[in-house]
């Protein structure tokens, strides 16, 4: 039996016919730090540029004031002074910064609009192409952002005249005499006028900000022949070294001497290695394409050594305005969902960007815990800048104490998927323990002896009204607390810290039970159930992603899961946004309902995503899917949808590997396959379903591990193949069996009837 990993082919490419009139419909290119969006109509063709660490980090004075504290918020909530709360904590409404900022735009202009345009994004090589036709003449523009050297390359060829090349700076200052600008205009940043220099084949746009940061776009060019032009560009900042501009020109000159073919070859090798990590094969081509496109997004905008993706990744808005929600790091859902799928997809380094970021922000988290929460330990703001500073916002969410627990889960997930014991000891347990110190400052026993928070909420129930503070503890907060202390207890036992394990277990025992109403539905809080459609499914956190309730453990838990999902169906999708559909698909996957899970994903992909795949939050085409008709681009729903699709193919949330646990019946009549998805504890899992039954499961071990697998072969008689040796085993239908693996070993599990096939 041979196992060749499937690579993206032309059928996975992103194709867009006709001109692209908006930046959020553009072909996206990226290398983790730098981003490029290719769009336009030839008059001009635009390359909108971004760099992940381009931030204006100026803090609002309110974020530094002595009364910006949790204790003050508690007092204002007691007084029911919503006006004072909004004035004190929602300073993001009347401040422009901190914010992510765009770099600028390279424009290629032919002097007139093209008669026809076709765009293609080759996923396998991460090359963007734009083909322009002007009458009988044709021009092909190919572009990459090199996967390793940080330089952008463009080749223009064809029998049409070559374009005029220019740089268009963002509108960082208001035009002379114009005083009234839009509330979200880039002009509000009031930067000094840009400098654009063109000489000796170079175009350099240099921009000072109102901080020490200064950045530039440097473009060099060479004529290959009379009908072929090559460009190379780089976005650089004064943080890159003392001779940052000189170094950029040297790098670009060297790149131009190397030439397009050699550059593309080295660039393509990185992407070949990326795609070799995992693959899927589905009978539904569009769904398969979405998985590959989302992994392309991940590889483009999240790389180890670069900042993790904020709301828009490395594709900041190019429309003269601040990016949606200032392109911030939203820790009440968005950052967490953005890093849901990478582990199972086996793209570790891309996700490590987020873990490294959180780890390096521990000093900022310690400072915020001390200044805002009057507590030891660590806690990051739930709406924050790249430096981990509070941006402000709805007080019940932007300063939520418990969202820090959801960030902790990123460390727990990494340990569970990789089985990296050193990471568990030196990173995960440390991060959890430091978070616990902050939480315990505010968890106090009530009259019944149960621990409660002084303020509790459920993102983003009741928006920014007094009703948003629910009776403590909300199920959102309570589920996170149960998960947190249970996980700490497990980690401590694994690390032989018995005394600490006992402490964490004791604290968890002091928490109230989750609130469940008379209809067996998870509630918002002990005295309130969800009564209307809502975008956040946060009251169901215990089902997914926290896995506190299991569909396979007890009839009671199964009943609660079924009843909660049914209640969400009754309330409807009217006030959902994109991530609601992805989250709901995950709930259905837990239920084993593949038809419903896939339907939710298709609603998202077909109605709330742009032509280039970008998730736009709302039903912007007004198809009647939801009542939200806006279109702010954010990435978390793309990633969460890929996670739900992977959960349909493979689950291991309770220590048991289950293959194809929630796939549609129609798929099972054809062929389904996945290769090298992560199954937990350093195991890589491959499996294939064909001819109406499970054909094989293959396990590869990166570390010594004992794994449990559910028997879904439809027979009790199985064969284990290891090192060309076969061992028969007998396992009851739907029962589980245990396999011990040593590092580097591979074992294939087959139904006995398949022996010798």
C-alpha cells in the first residue's frame, strides 16, 4: 500500500473573471509578515501592501488613568451608571489609536481600462496572475511574496505596452482646507506628508508616523527585454536596523540580479513543503477547495517569527479608512477561532506564531493584571494592540477577566496535539498557573460556598447595556472556569505536582454546576436562557470548544447537547454572523450530524464570503441568510470553518480517535480520504473510506504514545500491520482498542477482509 500525499492542483486554484473593484475581493498573497492584494481593472492594476507589525500604538490617555480599573467598573455596575461606564471604558469610540495601518499601494497603469481581465491564484506555488487584454494585445502580470526572503516580485510580460509604475501612499493627512473627515478616515492619524522619490530606476515612498516608527516601500525594476519588465519591492521600517533603507536597496538589487525563474523556484519549494504536511480528498470539490484555500490563508498570514494574524491578517483594508475594528487583536473570540484548525491540519510552525506572541506578551499581561485587576499573575485585555495594550470598547467584553482562560486553551491544545512534554512543563503549565493567580484574586465564595465572579457576561449578549452583566456565573464564564481548573489538575498530575493538583481539584469542586433549564438546554446564566437569535454561541462553550460535555459519555450529556442544538435551531439564524455558522457546524460535528454541519459551512462559504474566499461577516448580498448586511473582513470564520470540516473527518476530544465521525451519507457512497491530520499526543492519522466502508487507518508516531481508536470498520476482526508484520485483533463493533506506538513507528489498521487486497 503506497501513501502519496495529495498536493493542490489547478482545480484548487482561485479564479476570478473580470475586473476586481474592491480590495476585499482581491487575490491575496502573503509570507507571514508582508501581505499583498492584487486587484483593479488595468487603470490601474493595484498591489495593496501591508506588513504585520505596522501599528500606530499611541494609547488613549484613558487607558493609562488611575481609575481605569476593574474595581471602578464593579462600582459603576452596582450604581447602574451606564453613561459613566461608556464614557470611562469605551474610549475607542473617540480615539483613533491604537490601530493597524496599511503600508500603501503599487500601481501599474496602462493608461486605460483593460477590455478583459482574468485573475488566477495558483495555490500550490502561491503565485498570483492577472491577464489583461487591450484589443488584440495581451499582458500577463505574475506576482509573488517570497516565502522566505520577505521580498515581493512582479513580472510583466506580453505584447501589450508595458505599464507605468508608481506608488500611491495612504491618505494619512487631510487635504488642504478640508476639516470634516469621516470618523474612520486614515487622515485622523495626522501623519507628516509622505516623501516619494523616483530616480535611477528606484521608487521609494517614505512615511513618518506620529511615533518613532518610520516605514518605506522600496521598489526596484529592470527591463529583461523590450516586452518584459521585472519589479522587486520590500516594505521596511526603521526597526529593521540602522541602515534599513540602504539594506533594502541592496536586497532588492540582489533579487533582481537573481532573476524571476530562480526566485520562483526557491519560493515554490517552501510552499511544496507546506502542502506536504497534510491533505484531504472529498467527493465535494467545492468543500475540498475551501479547505485548501483556508490553509493557504494560514500559510500566507501566520508564520513563526512574525506577528500572529489579527482580524485581517496581513491584508489591511485599502480604502482610505481605518481597518474594521482597527485591525486589532480581539480575544473574546476572534484570535481564538483563528487558531482553531492549524494543529489538526499539521501546520505547527504557522500556529506557533500565536503561542510565541502570547508568551512574549507576559510582561504586558502582568502589567494589565496589576494595574487593571489589582491582581498578581497575568491577564491580557480582550481588545488589544500588538503590544498587548487595551484599546477600549464595550466594558463587559474588552476587559473580561475570563477571556484570558480561552487564550490559555491555545497552550493546552498545542500540548495535547503534539505530546510535547517539555512544552507542557515549561510553557503550558506556567501560562495556566500565572493566569490562575489573577483569576483567584476575584473568585470569592457566595453564601452557598460556591465561587463566583463579581461581574459576569457572555460575549456579546445584550451588547453594551446593563443587562449584559448577567447573574454570576454566566455559563460562558463558568464553562471556561471548569475547563481551566480541570486542565490545571490534569497537567499537575502529569508533572508529578500532586500538591498543586489537589489544590486545583479542590477549587474546581467549589464552582457551581453549569446552568441547564427545564428543557435541558444550556442557559446564559443561572436565571436567564437565550431567548433570541444571537451571533455568539458562548453559552454552549461547554460543548465546543471546551469539550466538558461529551456525546459519548452519558445519556444526560447527550440530552443536553441535543436539546441545546435544537434550541438554537428554534431561535434561528436571523442575527448570526459568519463565525456563528462555523461554530454551529462544530456543534453538529460533535453530534455526529454531517449533513447539518456541511450545510452550515456551505451557508457561510456561499453567502458570507467574498469571491476570493475572505469572510465578510454579514449577508452582504442580502440573500435573506441573516439580518446583518455589512461586509467587514475578518479571518476567524475561515479558520473556524476549516476546523469544523476537520472535525467531520477526525475527532479525538476525549482520548479516542474517531475517523469520519460526522460526514454526510452522500459522501460515504463515494470516496473520502485524509492524510496526516493530527490525532493527538504526537500521532498523525490517515484514513480512507471507499466502496461503502472504511478501508484503512494509518497511525504515525512522532513520540512514544498510547492511543485509543474506535472500531468503525463494521467488523470485529481487524489486522494491525507494523513493519511488514501482521497481527489479528478482535474488537467489538464501535468498541475501542489501544495501540502502543514508539517514536518513528507507523501502523496500519485494516479490516480482516482487506488483508492481501
